[in-house]
C-alpha cells in the first residue's frame, strides 16, 4: 500500500490532482463550445500538464524526507536531466 493509499503524508494529493484534471476537462469542453482554435487549446493543455508535473515532482521530493537533496545530487543548477 502506498502513502497515498494510506493517507500519509500526501493522502490528499491524489484527490487534489483529480480535481485539477476534472477542472481542466471542463475548461477544454468550454473551449470547444466557444470554438477556440486548436493551438489555444493545445497551449492550455501543455501549461496545465507542466503545472501538474511540477506538483508531482514536489510530492516526490517531499516524499524523500530530505528536501530532495538525494534526488538532486549530481545535477548542475539550471540543467534538466544532465548529470554534473
């Protein structure tokens, strides 16, 4: 059983993220009804997915219990996925 399933320490994260996805779906449905251009819908989706990814990475770092120092070790500041 994961910490999300046991409700410790991030048990409400899944619920919050589910709410965000539901709001995004409603937003996209509204954009379709308004006749938004596909590139505007795509931009909204990418921004939302990136924000979701940032939140999930924070959950990961917080789950380590060391402020994410273990996960960040070996990476240069400002690099993304490039080892030092």
